[in-house]
C-alpha cells in the first residue's frame, strides 16, 4: 500500500464532527481512514442526518498484526453510553476521548501510521486547565519538548509563540530560545514536507514594536532572537508591527508569520481564510492536524456547518 492510513480520533461525541465527516467522506481520498470513535454514536448520528456510510469494523490488535489490510473507512469502536443523539458537553466524555487517544498513539507507536487528525474537543471540559490545548496535551503524552502550533493555509500560515494563554501572562512567557526553537522547527518541517526554504516574518509584542516601559520585549528579546537566526542563514525578518504585517503587500513576502500570542495572528488568518485553514502541530513524532474550530454546540443537529477545514485536514495528510 503506497498510502499509510490516516488515523482520526473522533473527539467530543457531542460536537459537529460526524456531520462534517459524513459530508467530506464522499470526496476522493487515497489513504485508508482509521476512525477511532463510538460505533453507537456514529450510527445514531448517521441515522439522524440520513446518511448511509459503509465502514469496516476493525480491532486495534488485528490492525497491528495484519498491518495494512484496510478498507476505505475502518472503525475501531470505543464504547460511549449515551441514549440521546446529542447532549450538552460535560466531563462524562473525558475517559472516552482519552481512550481514543490511547489507541491512536499505540497504532502510531506500532508504525501503522504517522498521520493523526483529532475532531473537535472542548478544552474546558477535557483538559480541565491542565494543558493550554491539545497541542500541549499530545506533547506531554509523547514526551515531546519542542513543538509548534501552526494555523496552516497554503498561501499563508501563522504560528503563535504562546498558545491558549491568558493575555496577562504573555509577556512573561516570551523568551529568545522559544523564538529560535520555533523558527528551527518550522524551517525544518517546510524543507521536509514541501522541499521549500521558508520565508518567516515575526511580529513584535507591543504596538508598533515600541514601548513606553523601560523594558522593551521587542528590543531586548525578539530582535536578538531574529538576529541570531539571520546569522544562521534563516530567511527571517522582524520584529514587524502586528497591525500592518497582514496588509496584502506585506503578507505576500512571507510563507509564515510568527506572532507573540494567540489572537495576534489567529484573528487575521481566520479573517482572511475563514474555514480554509487547519490546525497543525509540528515537532511531535507524527504529524497532527485538526479542523480549525471547536465542537460548536450551538450548531448541533442543524446540518449547516462548513466541512472545509476537516476536508483540508484530510487532504493535508493524504500522501
């Protein structure tokens, strides 16, 4: 088989994931899919949305033994007891989601695949303030120290230096080594995945990269980090004012823009591309992507959610 399977953890059972999955699975996909989820929830929601989906019920151990004897859609059942089709998200699904990740990571450790997608997960209920996001959760699960969260679009991507962190903590978390490590990870990933020497832009922290404070993070931390990367022949520029770097003439100079905090770069990238982007984690022992949106409880059962980000996630790993 030329394509390793794409492992998909369904995520929160009370989310829009299956609605989206039923919409995108009709597209041409070369890689087999191993979906790790509740068979009951899968069938209940398929019936609710009036979708008929052919799938092959498989066992984790059998996949590891027989390697690549897979159909187009292969479902590993993880039990989750819920009578209603949809319910309010609670911590009841935490063990279920954790068990799904256990299976996915075990398959990856056994060289079944190096490609992972997770469906939407509620950070509030699943992570319970122990991790900033799923990026950090998977880093802990795999003992990975250096990671980068990227919102990827083929025209322009962004990387927040700090991820799901309250704004009052951001300045304290910015340091030279983190900037340098993110640049190295990103440059190496683009070389391997796209055979491309990447052009990197870096924002400042403060408005216009200026500060009325005696200590300026832009001058004391960000500028020295960029200077050291330039000396190592990385194609990098900054610090650049965040309020103008996303103007059309400015953003076209870069493949990726590293920002200092979440909303500084995710707000403009989502404004530009909306659902045509994916959440990508690099640095893990595998490539992890997810749709760039949450469970979206208010849209449950309406069948009007946009599937483009899930489609782009699958297409990104369909190699």
